[in-house]
């Protein structure tokens, strides 16, 4: 190519190309035949690319990011050396802010810009940078398989001689490009296709169709993770305080106690307790059943009956207790006690019908009825319900994060085989 300072004539096809970047442009392609040249030096290695791709955003288009208007100077398609996947990059330029990049892979976009001070010279697998925790996502080298437009560096040779390290902390990323003894740090941020289309004032349908989840795409929710944790803890403290209040205010009044023996049944099939009063409106009732068992069992059906309305509250209780001595150690299982808890029993006069089944060895049991008893059951139910939403949230987040890292050789979610 030859020509004036700001025009270059293509020796391959004769087209006169205007150099928009003027003295800053160090490499470019012919607007007609895409012949690639380093200005001032012939490219004898690759002058016409065998692969072709049409940029979704035209060369020369202008878009605004973070209030800064950038012009699209160049477009390249790169191919990773090991796995051969391809992605596209746009070189953007603003006279006051310098250059930046817009990278696209499977319809997922990142706006990337160079930074003067990177995280460190010799990065580890993970590090903190600007209040974000970054992990190494990929380490690769690549080649340019197609280029169009102008570049402020020899994009073909520079890409081929550079080793890249990409770290992510969605929606952010940092990249380290190593070329010989030189290091270049860049920072990037995920952009949705809608944001890219809005920046360049083009229809979103013009952009490549989005496929899958971008590796810097954030897990979007209507609230932040920290907010969920703080809200859950606040609700938990309120529940604990209420439980403490109800426990301390419960009267736990014994309204009936009695012992029953099989010999008292005679021709009857059930016991009938003496009557007792439940006062104070609708409150809980606990029944404690004791059977003095040793290697035996006891079973009974119970009916708490309101003598005014005839309403019955039925429950059953199976009590077993076994113990022994084996291999020099004592053992036991079961209990001689059982408890039934009835949460909402109206006030009134009541008695209990008891339908027992006795074993051969033991024929007696006792029962105690306590009115207005504190219980952990409601507290536990509320805790379980409270835990469901955070549990679903964090399980979903874990699954999405594991999915994000599926294509990475450095996934923290990978299991060792």
C-alpha cells in the first residue's frame, strides 16, 4: 500500500483507503478486499484472510458507554488455540479517553478498557481487586482469523504472541495480557444485548442471538444477597423474641392427674376420667402419659370430650421401653413416657375417655393434663418456612454459578475424579 499520510492505496486491488486514525493507525485492512497490512511494513505472512465474518456493528458507528462516545475503529474474529472456539472483538476509540474493546461471544457482551494499575504483576488463581473477589476463569492464547478496519497496534502478531489470563467477579472481569516482558491489565463489565443496541442506537435484532448465560452475566434478582441475609436474621430475631414471650407468659396449670389400673375396668372396655375445667379462652393442652414399663409396651386411644358441646379431640399413644446388658455395655431404647399436644382447645368442662391395651406384665398407667403450655412446634414450623426462600435462593444461585463455570478449566465447582 502507498499514499499520503491519511490515505493508503491498496496494491492488491487499487482501492484508495482513508486512514481515519491518521498517525495513530499502525495496521489496517483494505475496505474493498480486506487485505491486511502494517503501515510502513508489508505483511508477507497473511495478506488475505480465508475466514470472513460480517460485524454486527458497522465500522465507523458511534456508541455511548458510561457517558463517553466511542467510534468503532476495527473488528476482529479470534480463535482460541486449544479448543478452537471463536469470538468477536470491536476496537473502540475516543480522542479524550483512548481506546476500549467490545467483546462478544454467543450473543454475550463485555465492555473492556485498559487500566493503568492492575491487581498485581504476578496474579494467583484468585484475588481481591476494587472490593470484588476475582477467580481465574481461563488462560489461553489465540489467533486472529479475520480483521476489518483500523488498529492502533499490529492486532495479528500481537494476538498470536500474547498469553491471556481472564478473571471474573460477575458482572466484572479483569484480563492480563502477557507479551514478552510487557503486561497489560484491562477491566471489563457485562453488557446485555439491549444495552449494546441502545448504546449504538440500533435494533437489538441486528445483534447475534444470545445463547446461554454469559460467563460474566450476573445472577439478577430484585434484591441483593446481603439484603436477604439481613432481612432473614431480623425476622429470626423477632420470632425468637415472640417465642420467648409466649414461653414466659404460659401458665402451665395442672388441671387433672390420675392413675388407672386394668383391674378397675371390670366389665367396661374403657376408663372415664373425672371432669375438669379448662379456663382462659382457647389455649393449648398437653397430656403427659406415664407407664412404668420394663421391656414391655402400652397402647391407648384417648378422647378429650367437651361435656357441653360433645366435641371430641382424639389421639393415640404407643409407649415402649426396652433395656438390657450386652457385651459388657448396658443399652436401652424407647421411653416410659409419651406426650400429646393439642394446640387450640376452647374453655369448658371436659373429661377423657381412655381405651387402653395392656400387656401381660403391666396393667397400670397415669396421665396428667396441663393447660396453657408453651410449645416449640409453631416456632419450628415458622423457622422451616422462613428458611425455605433463602434455601431456594442459594441453591438456585449455586446451580447457576456451577453452570457458569462449566466451560472453565479452573472451576471451583468441579469434582475430583
